[in-house]
C-alpha cells in the first residue's frame, strides 16, 4: 500500500501539465503522510510547510519566514492568504515544483476562507496570471473536514487532480515491521493492539516490538499498558485533535466508541447501551463513519442489518482494555493487572473482532480466483440455525441490488485463539442450509491458528471446505 501511495504522488508531481495543479493527501494521524510528502517533495527540490494551531497572522509570519529561508532571501511578509498563495504558486514558475501545506486543517480553523482563496488562484480567471508548474498539495488528518473541501458546493470541488486517502497498512504489511523470525501468532497479537499504523510500530514504542510469543506480554505491559507509555494516552490525544470528534458531541462520540468496543455493534444495541433512541444517535454514528473512526459493515445478504466496528485495532484495544481499567493500571502493577484480568478481555473483545476483519480482508484482497470467484460483497451476517440467530463472521455474495437476492459464494468463521474442530464446520453447514438454495454452492471457510487433525483430514476430501491457517492468511491465497 505504501508503494501505491508513492506511485500516485509521483504521478501527480511529475505530470507534464504545464499549469499549476492542486492535489490533496489525507488520512488519520501517524500513518506516514508527512514522511511520504517530505521525502517526495525533497527529491524534487520542493517546498514543505507544516502548519500549527495558531492565529492567522502568526501562521502567515511562520510561512513567510520558512518560504524566505527556502528562497534564500530572508523573511517574507504577507498581508493575507491571497498574497501568500500567489507566492507559493510562483515557486513553480521555472518548472515543476512540489508545494506542500501540511496540517491544512489548522489553517482552515483559523481562516475558513482559505479554500476560496486557493480556488480563485487556481481557477480559469487566474491561469493567465499564475503560470508555471507548481504542484500544490493540501494535507490533513481530519478526514471529514478535508473531504468536505472537495464535495457539494465547496469552492475546491472539481479542482483537485489528486485525491489520495492514505489508509493504515493491512496486517501483511504491518507484519513486515516485526523483528526477523517473529512467529505469525505474535504478528496477529501485535496487529490486534496497534493495527497497521506505522507510527505505533516505530517512534511511539521506541522502535521496540516483541520478538516472539513469550516476549508479547512484556511488550504490551511496557509499551501500552504502563501509564508512562506514550501509547497509553494516544487515543485521547488522537480524538481531541480531530474537530469532527472533539467539541460539543465529544461525550456521545466516546460513548459510542466504548459501546462498539464492548459488543454493541448495531444501531439498536448502541441505542440501548446509551439509553437513547436510535434516531438520536444516527447523526453521530454517521459523523464517526465519515471521519474514518468507525466503519459501517453492510450485511451482504440481508437488508438494513448494518453492523459497526472501530476502524482501528488500537481504538478497539483502548476502549475494551485500557479505558475501563485505567484506575487499576494506575494503582496496581500493570503486569499484574494484565495477567489476572486483561488477557481474557484482550482475547475475546480485541483479538477476536480484529481477527475476524483480517479474515474478511483476506477474502477481499488475497484469495485466488481458483479458490473463490472474487465476490462483490463481503461482510458479517447472521443466520437462523435451529431457531436461534447466530452471528457469522464472514459471508461473501455476488452482485445484486437487493441483498436478499444475492447468491452466496462463501460462509466463514474466524477463531484466533481456539482450536477449530468439526464442530465449527458443522455450524457453517447448518448456516448454509439455513440460507436455502442461494447458498447451495457456497464454500465454507475456517480461519484460525490451530486446527483439529480430524478436521484437516475431512477438509482434504471436500472441495467445499477451505482451511486458512496463519501461514495461508499471511502468505497464501
């Protein structure tokens, strides 16, 4: 994924277009946006400026000082953003030049008109004045705020030649950061704590990651659970920095996060958990989905059965493990609290849900066409088995506007920490039967780290059963 981001950015910078162009790079904090932009702009002798949360006159003074130093002419004075934007665009007068305004959200917070200024500077009326090949990049971490700049009737709508939404790395890329020889079971555990956020695997743990399963407990206690650990406070800081989540609705947002992390994954369950009516929480849920903190899983085969999940394993860990046990972790040795209380919580409320999403990711990105025809819809679902509604971790279905009419191609169960036996297979068989004729050819997928020997023998004789162990999950198709 990092290579794809670099290729997209390089293509934007190096295009042959002979006029100034605009691009946007955005995504949650700590995923490497700034590192990528600094590296790629420096390679092309570009200009990079990181805004801070200050008033506009101070911001312009900082920008004038940085730009003057870049040009070797001493501090420049700008009366307003009109003048500053013109100066930035002039950097491309003699050829292609990257110009990066990082943390653009801080600029907007202080002056909401800056997007209109940029739109005017790059619009048709100004092109005869602003010649050259400046490649202006706006970068930000508040996903919803940045998206709003380029949607609806916003001044910048239709102006951007690049809209790069950077995501955290998936579990396969994240595993590459672990020490050489680290086993895959440890990779699963580490991913369930810090996900694929590069900053969490590097600076924020002092470049310390567990070397093996026996080292995992030491690592999670020292680098996450300890009140002195940087990651211990990360979620609070992360959410406070995003204007979509902070502010007047912060308490409700945090309550929704906690509810999802602790098993209230439908709108109805969340409403009950919060003591509110469903219509009262839907606007907040939608904000959190738009801001990238929550993901809405649409049921592939049943209408109006959305489920919600936190779109970051670390937030799941924070709200299921750290936040409810903060006082205990301050009052008692974290190692004691972990071993006596939190290991089981981690397994059921963090590692389990995160592993289920890894299984769905594998089907989306890595399963071979010879194993399963690439499905159009993948997500969690449920089936009525012998009169009881059972949750299903993975259901894949073909195209179709109406979920109830889609042909089901796969049904799966993902278990990170328990041995998978023929009992699990029987459960999937019953689910397939419950779906009726549209699931008659569905393959049954079992994802896990440990498989019963009898089940292994059974699967070898059945073309409709696929066992996906950790080796296959991380390296196979």
